[in-house]
């Protein structure tokens, strides 16, 4: 198996691949057409230091003026991120193993949460193949009728039932 | 509010939300890169761990007969000394169960749990977790290919921080046959990847990716396990786990290759489910936000809330456009806030392109040639956001008026494979 297991367009008809590429090129053309005024503004600002003053679609500085209230919100949110980055610096940069880890969960507590008996739990955990019957599909809990059958439900060639 | 006030608020929201959030995600993504990712080893050369605790990998399956053989084969390539695979067949109507039994005979690590009746993914996961013999459980979907080093990176992150109860991995798009598939490569990088990085900086995540994530059992017990009635089990369990006081984190080096829809219809169904499920969780969590441990979810909740307002503001603009003769018709002439981009629309488009370039730059270490996929992201500012906004608009009322008491399996199309 090749890795990474990417599936490319090799199995598609060539005309589909060509259609997608052409449509995407056209989409770029449309997008660039719509943002052409921004490019003109950028050219204006880039050439201004060299004494070249190009005509502009909007008054110079207009875009920045309109965006200023939103940039102030951006600044506030960035400040929020910076505060958290500083406060959580150790957590974010820590690469060393912690001295201790939480105690593992007792399987019986887990089974209690779903109403599964100790016997059913040990059968479920011990089996290489198990079938669960009689649980409530609405609550997702086991009930008095719940049974855990071990062993393959369908015969597997060469394997003995448990 | 008078008419001009309403117009201003509408226009400010339509432009302001994507503009502000794009910068926020870019800065948050770069911060995460500087603080965590930059000095980490490459994803395919994980450091040696002091201990390798055993891990259980859960693979819930429903009608996955065609895919599951490949999924188990890729798990066989995982480089980790001690792990078991638990495949759960949730009462499939095809021969998934029999196929799993066959695979179990070939793969000694594989154990099979069969639900006699279909009970939903959450219940399948809960019973799979009960069958699991180990404290750390990793979860992948039945059609996901796990990277060989993903388990090592998950375990290392748990070992770093005992307060972390859940980890989300880094799902990468596997199928890139069509425009829809290729566009999602850029989207998962520029939207999903950046959001997770930014959220990791302040320490609460909207969701672990169900396709590749890991949990401590103890944390799941505190969270109340997977809830059978939810639509998006991964979002739901992530919120409850964090509201139970556990931390969640993003581990970008724990990768998995996922199949995504490659038709617009399949994509619509998938995104609608995500939107409905996310809204359902956010609405249900609201009262808990006023409790001590729930308060940490406020930033995530507010982001969800404003994103909904934005989607409905865009819908309002569309209605104004449709009702052209009304007094509000001139809203369309506002600079760039309408559907024909002007100044503000251009600014948004450029912002998105910048966001995509930054995100692809951050993701370069995980995927060679990702910069080439930037060619396809042009569809996002032109068209794809409309689908996203529409699913939000439709998903919210569906979440509010949902009557179904059970989460159900929804298998999207898995792209064009042959």
C-alpha cells in the first residue's frame, strides 16, 4: 500500500480532469477581476515613494479607514490570545513527561454507568469476539435482558469457537 | 434601532465576522506554531517515550464492508509496541460483521464487538470502550487510515500533561479526485487546522475530530461517555469532557487520512449534519456555561453564536436582494457588502487567500506538495462559503425542533474511487 494513501484523479476520464482545471482557472480569473481595484490600490502605494502617482479607484487611505474599527477588534482578540499564550506558556511549550498520571478507571465503574453486570463485563473484556444482545437502543444502556455472547457470530474458516 | 442603524449592524456583521476571525485564526495559528510546533520533531520521527502504556483503538463500523479491510490493514502498520484494535459492528445491514470476523482471524490484535441491533455510533463506542482493556483509547472512523506514528504522538501528549483528558488529531483529506475533494484539502488546512491551533492557544476546543482522536477513560467517565441521542458524538463528548474540568488539546502530528464527499449533495448532507449537531450541542450546553467548569466554554460558545448571526445576516441580505423593490434594496449598493464584491468583498477575498497561504505554510511539514492545492482554494471565497452559511441557516432550526431521540449513522459518499 502506498503511503500516504492519497486517491488522485488518475482513475477519472481526462475530460473531467481538464474540465475541473479549466473551471478553476476561470474562477481565478473572476476572482482576480473582482479584486483588481485592490491591486490598483496596492500599485498606487508601492509606486508612491518613487514619485509615481497612479489613478486610484477610491480615495487613498479609504480602505484602511473603513477597516479600522474591525482592526481594533482584531487587536483586542490578539491581545486576548497573547494573554492566554503567556498564562499557558508552560503548558503549551512543555515536552517533558509529567511526574504522575491519573489513576486508570476501574472497569466496574465504567460498567455501572451502562448497567452492565460484572459477569457480562468480564466476558466482553475477555473475548476476542463478542455479540451484545438485548440492550436498549434509545438509552444506550444494558438492561436485565442484556446478554454478551462470546465467539464469532458467523463461522470463520479455520477458527474454533470460544 | 432605526433603519440606518439596522443597515449598519447588518453590513458590519456580514463583513466584520469573516474579516476579524480570519486575522484571529491566522495569528492564533502562528502563535501555536511558534510555541508548540516549531521545535517539535518531524511527525514521522517521534522521540522515544519513557513508557509505552497499552492503548485500545476503537473502530466503529456501520455498513463498512468495503472499507474496513483497508482500515484494519493500515492499523497493522502502526508503529507502537502494545495496542489492541476493537472493531464494533453496529448491527450493519451488509456483511461488515462477517468481514470483521474474517479479519480477526488474520490480525491477532483485532477484537470484534457486534451489536445485535443497530443502536447508533455513540452506543457502539460506549460498548467498544467497555470491551477495551486499556486506559487510553484512540478512536478512528471505519473508513479512516491512521498514520503509523499517530499513537505515539497521542501517548506522548497525554504523558506531557495529566490534565489532558482528550486529544484531537490531524485529519488529512485522502481523496482528491474532483474539485470538491481538492477544495476540502485547502479548507481542512486553512479553516479547520487554523481554528484548532488558535483554540489550542487558549485551551478549549470546539470539537475533537471523530475521525482521529484519543481519550483517557477516566475523563470519559467524568464526561458521561458518548451520548446516544446526539447527532455529532464528537462535538458533544468534547464539550462535556471540557465542562467536566478536563483539558483538550490538538496534536497535529497524530494524523489520519480520511475519505470525504466528492459530490455537492454529499458535501451538503455532511455539513448540514455537522451544523445541526454543533448547534444542538451549543444550545444544550448554554445553561451549563453559568456553572464554574462550564464558564471556560464561553469563548467557543460566543464564536458559535456570532457565526450563526453572521449566517442569518447573509440570509437577510439575500432576501433583500430577492425583494428588490423594497426600500432596503439599496443595501446592495453598499460598498462590497452585497453579493457583487466591492471594496469590502475584495478585502475579504484577499484576507481568505492570505489565510489559506499561511495555513498551507504551517501544514507543509505534514504534507508534501500542499502548496499546490492552493490552486483549488479559489472556490472558497467565490462559492463554498455560501454552502457553509446555508448549512448553518438550515441546521439551527433543525437542531431546535429535532424530535429524534437517537443519533443515527449517516454514511456520506466517499468520493470517486474507481
